[in-house]
C-alpha cells in the first residue's frame, strides 16, 4: 500500500464525508477508496472512522491522525513546490471559497482566465455565503467581504468596496425620500441577515460613525434579491456597489443618502494558518488582486 496516497485519500474522505464523492472526484472505484482506508486502519491498528449507512464520523484517533496527515502532506507538497518553482512549473489543486454574489458577478472571469493561463492547476470553487472553516474543510483560499474581519488566520487585503443606499422612484414617490439616516426607522428597509447587526445600519454623520435603527418585513442573506426587491418598490436597500451599480445604471433604483458615507468593506483573502502557503495559492492571490478594479486595490 502506498501510505502517502492512503493519507491523501483519508484526508479527502474526512473533508467530503463520503467515500463515493472522493472516488468520483479521484476517478477511482468506491471499493478502492474503502480498501485503502481499511488498509491504513489495519496498518495503524486503530479505527479512524465510524461508518454507518447515513454518515461517516471520525473517531478521536481519526481526528488526531487527520491533523498529523495534513501537516505531513503539506511538508511533502512544500518540498515538491520548491522544486516546481525552480522550473517555473505551476500545478496541483486549489480549493477556493467565494461569497455567492460577489463570486458570481466579479470573480468568474478572472478565475476562468487563471484556469486558462495555468492549465496544470485544478480549481475547486465553492460559491456560498456560508462561513466555512478553512482548516476543517480543507479550503486553501477563501474570499471574504467584511468591515470587521476580527481574529482570523493568515489574511491579505485584495481590495475594497462601499455600500450604497438605494430605492426605486416608485417607492420614493409614494413614501418620500429620507434626508437623514435617522429617518430610515420610518421606512420599509430590506435587511441583509448575515450582517453583525441587521437591525441597524451605519453611516458617517458629522465625522462620526453612528448606528441607526431600521425596521423591515423582508430579510434575505443575498444582496441581489434585496436590490431586486428595492427595484420593484418594496423598500430601501443598503447593498455593495458591485450589486447596485448595474441597477442604478439601468435606472431601476436611485442612490439616496449620498451625503452620508457608509463604512468601507474590505475584500480579503483568507488562508489557513496551519500550513505553509503553496506557491500556486500565492500565484492565484496575486492573479486575483491584479484583476480587481485598480481603483479598489
């Protein structure tokens, strides 16, 4: 048995929680994957996984072994990467997590360009607003858009964007246009639910960042949905410029409260802090940073 290959399969099974998914991804028979893991357990004399018809669960020994496997595989990869860099060869697998709307609207072209430029690098892209655990899920690189990154792993800022407050002409005609953020509490606001405090929106007033209460009958964890709702006259939305700018250009919504700045949101690349950053991941970060709007970087 190739122990290194068995370790790699074990890590992938633990990350995907499925023998079948790993077999399909690796182009192997499911029985071959199962046999490799069973052989690894036999060699170690330990049960690494508890199997049932519905799920796989790591044993305490399996969880400890998983962490050690990742360290070992990272060291092997780092050694191979060093040789590859000398020959300017870029290859391997990168698993990247992207916010849903921003990923689809802004990052698809540069990612496809990267794939064409470096055909020996395979990309696995996860488009979701779910907060992933980079270490537990084997994510090599995650993009985050936030104003408060907090304690995190290794971070690089790739760019920034701003929030805009928008409403349709129909809504403003019926209910009036707020002239100050404090008036938002008397309007129907369309609230993004994964923010830190969805019931308050923040604006700069007289040089100070202040919070203003809002009320809503519509909540969503997707900015495109909320901006579309605003375009249809259902309320006021506070969303990033990469979403609302198209709506503004098409005159479906109008920017309001423009005299009051909103906090800048950073576009960050997050890396797991438990391992050396592979060369291909560093190249991908540079590639994406270069292709973001130069005004934002």
